[in-house]
C-alpha cells in the first residue's frame, strides 16, 4: 500500500531505514520469551515479574532501529532480563492483532509493561535511545509497586462508584498508561463545576481522557489552547485535540457516515483556526482532503474521482518557481524552529538526513501527493481513461524525483495499460535505485517477476 505515514514530532530523529529485523537472539542483550500470550503471562506469574512487551510492525523504521541498537546492548539486557519477562509481538499478525487492540496500540514501536494478570502498568511510544529505554523501564517498575490496579478500578467504576475523588484517580491512572475512558470523563465533568475545569489537575484529566470532538471537554480545551500553546500542557492539548478529530474520522469511515464526516470537517476547521487563523481556501483544501480520504476508504470512487482530479490538476499546474520558493521558505522556517536544539541532536545522522529532506519539502510533498493519487487509481480504477490520467500524474512525480517508490507506481500503471516492455524497464530502474540507496528491493523484484510472465 502506497500510503505515507507521517509521525512528526515523535519520529523526527529516528526514522532512518535499517536492515535489522525486530527479533534478536544476541545473548548479551534482551532474552525474549517465545510462546503464546497466555504462556508469557503464566511465565511472568511464575517468576513474579512484570512483562515488557515490544509491539512492532515489519514496516516500522524505529522498530528496526530499536531492535538493532537497544535489544543487543548489554546494559539494556541486564536491566530487562533482571526485571522483566520480555516478549515481542507483531501488531499485524496472529495474537498481535488482539493484543494491540486490547491495549489501544496505534503507533509503533509501543513498549507495554504489563502485570502477570494482564493489567497495563506503563506504556512508552517510540524509541528514545538506550538511556530513554532504561528510563522507561524504571518508570514501569515504580508504577508496578503502586496500589490500585486498573482492573480493580474498572470493576469499581462498572459497579457504580461515582464520587469525584475516585473518578479523578481512575481517570489519572488510565491517562497515565494511555488508555483513556471517555465515558468516565463525561461522568466526571458533569459532577465537577465548569469553573473548576481549568485547575491543573482537571486540565490533565481532560487531556488524558478526551477521545472525541463530540465529547464534553473538547470545546473547553479548544478555548484554552491559544493562551497555553507555548507550554507543555498546550502541546499536550494540541495532540489530544488532533487525536479526537482523527478518532471521529475513523468512526465516520468505519460507519460510512457522511453526516458524521461533515461534523468532523467542522471540528477540524475549528481546530485549525485555534492553531492559527486560516483562510477560506486553506479550510476548503483541508475539507476536500478529508472527503477524499473518506471516499477512498469507503470505496465510493464516483465521489472520490472529481476531488482527486481537482487536486491532481492543481498539483500538476503548480509553477516550478512557486515550488522552489516554497522549498526555500519551509527550510528557513525549519532552521528557525530548530535553532535552539542542542548540538548533540543536530549532529546526529538522522537529524542531518531530515534536515536535508527539508531543503526540498514542497517538492517532496507534491511528488508524493501525485504518486499517492496515481497509486490509488492503479489499485481501484479499472477504467483505461482513469489509468491513463493516473499515468500522467505518476510521470509528473518522476519529474520532481525519480524515487524507487514513484518509479514502481509508474511501472505498475504501464503494465496495467499493456505496455509491458516499458514497465519492465522502469521497474528495473526502481530496483537499481533502491539497491544504490540500501533499501529493501524484495517487493520491487517480485513485481518485476510478475511483469515478465
């Protein structure tokens, strides 16, 4: 699938591509238990230790970096082998699907620290280096010694306990492990006077448990954000508000509910204006983008097509000097925003790579957008006229950058249009460029073999 996952602040310094796989058997590092989820919990009970769970996916760059750098490290191994029963599970295969769902995992890597009875003790998202990993382990060990497990608090809430002190403790505990309870938050905010919502404790409770823009507390956070944008709480507010609208969009797409989609668009416009006042043109562009994603995910391609054509036409007709000016402006802003970062970060290889990519951010955006539109057409539009149009978008993306992924899209479209010889030539170029860049070529070589049949 030719989608591009942008995980900005969390993955900025760690999104390099590595050849390592998520598993390691190096005896100097972490020794991972092999067996089922039920068996690892039983082993944790036998050893009287919590479980460290590395939840990864095969496509996740930071997961591979953590596996290559941290898991074989002797200090990490000593800490984790002494304190935890360690376990790895792929979020997209077998039991991993249910485990990820149970603990609401939607970013990778996610490190879960779980008691032997399955209670979540602590959660860490992403990979913050060896020191960061050991620090998170220490936090998990401290949390495991605290009384009042989440399962106990869940039972008390289900049994009808509703006093505000209990609800506050319950919501703080769930927020701490990244498992918000929107129902309990709604009950709590009904019980607490609105004049008290702005206390530090209550702001943290709302931030930690809000999951929908339709829920009580969303408008409050939205009103508070402009005055708090530069604080840590403000940054947490921004992430919570954004996740709330994203959750609503997912629900709208799952239910194929266009009325809910329009509410999402309305809330997203309010969110964008809270971040920075937007022009009508920018709000319309954002709304059309959400509608495109909705129609794509719900497979309503007759509604998707006109929006895609309009977006592609705009991208195709963007003047070259405008793209260059935007590249320069974006890079200047990037330099200003990162000017105060420590040299230890700026001198890292991953930061340097990211900084290099920011020199052509607008060029990359346009090429990527055209490629994604073309690939969507390839996958879902059997009509020759549609495919021919997508081929022109793909060709334009190559004018900006002959990246392996873009070449692969172009080759697939050529092949589907019956131009096998041209497709084979372009796919081979994709393989050559991927090899030169040290990228995995397995998918490209498989595609080439299919084209040659």
